[in-house]
C-alpha cells in the first residue's frame, strides 16, 4: 500500500514509495504535514511526512512494540492521537 495525493485537477502524486503498508493518512489542519500508519520496520507505527521539509521523507513518530494505528491531529497541530 502506498499513499497518493489527488489534486483538484485530477493529477495524482505519489507520496510514499517503499516496501511497507502505508495507510490511513490524516492531513494536519494547516495542510503542511500528513500523519499515517505504516508497517515499515515490521510493526504498525505512526509516521509523518512534512510537505517541503526533509525532502518529504517519512519520519517515524511512535516506537511501540504493540503497534499504533489510526493517527489523528489535534485541532492546533500540537499533538496527535492514535489507537
């Protein structure tokens, strides 16, 4: 599974491209970051991609052995929740 972005002109842009299951993206309220769950590394954890920062490379946010899923940004983009 990969993440793709569809713009208002129906243009597709691939966001992730790696041997992992990247799913359930959630845009930050300011539109600058995307949080998502990924199986990269073997266990589901939460990652983020910042648009225009770090060349759009995914950064792992959670490091839990039991897995983390369903990321959601807080209204002020200061925190996130996951299951």
